[in-house]
């Protein structure tokens, strides 16, 4: 069912289920495209610069596969949302764990400690070419996480596919999250307030 009242169309440039869920919760209809880029090939010192550069690279990769001329002619503008996220632990950027051993080390490190997520959102107006992005940071504090919980998380496997092996909304981890300074949607990969603001500004 298409929302006739929405003055624009959205393409979510992500294969993340969490981002899809958040954007749907915000009440938007959208189509999906994923950007297959070599994320490891892009390096920046600061996490904020890295996530912004990755969101830009994803947007560029998707733009190359779209018939831009068609979008320019459309009455309704189409807005492309791309984003990226890393976890920062003791000043070091963590991306998706390479294997189970690394995922275990990551989660053990969070136990009784704290980590931060830095996530970017970039909105590109395919009709006008206007593009704007920003980033959001959230601090997460943990209680001690028992080894058997870490074992279960690794066995279940979803922690292997996310930045820093960190899923604070996971039923096994949730009881061990002491405090979140920021919003859960941002930790999950798409900060609602920032996305809303950038969508408005891109029109």
C-alpha cells in the first residue's frame, strides 16, 4: 500500500534488517538496494570520519546502478538513505568480527566495561543532487557478562554479523546492559531523529 500523502519516495541503501525495521517504524514506505563495497578498503583515523566516508561510498556505489535521468524527471523526489556504523572500544574502531574467536574477545571486553557506537546517516536527493549527512554517537555501559552467556551468543551467531559483535537489544545481552546514553535506534544502526531531520533538509 503506497502512502499517497508522502511527498517523496525513499530508497534504503542497506541490507540491514534492523535499519529496515527502524525505517518502517518511522512510518515510511521504501524500496531496498544494497551497496556492495569493500569496507575494509576505506580507512580513516577518526570513527566519525570513517562512518561518513563509508556512507558516501555506499551512496556512490548505488548511484552508479541507478538511471539518474529518470529520477530527475520524476515529479516526486526520491531520497536515498545510506548509513554505516562502527563500535569504538578503548579508542579503537571495531567493525564486524572476523571470526568467533574475535567476537568472543570483543564481548568479553565489554563485560563490566563500556563501548560506544558511532553511526552515520547520509541522505541524497536523486532529483536535485542535494546531499547531506551527519553522525550520532551513543555510549553503552555493561554489567559483568557471564561466560556462558557469551558462549550462547557466539553459538547463536547473530553477533558475528554486526559491528563490534554488539547487539544490545538481543534478549541474552539486554539484562547486562547497565545504561545507554543515547537512543537504542542509533545503536541498532539508524538514529530516527537524525534521519528525520536529514530527510526534511534534503527536500
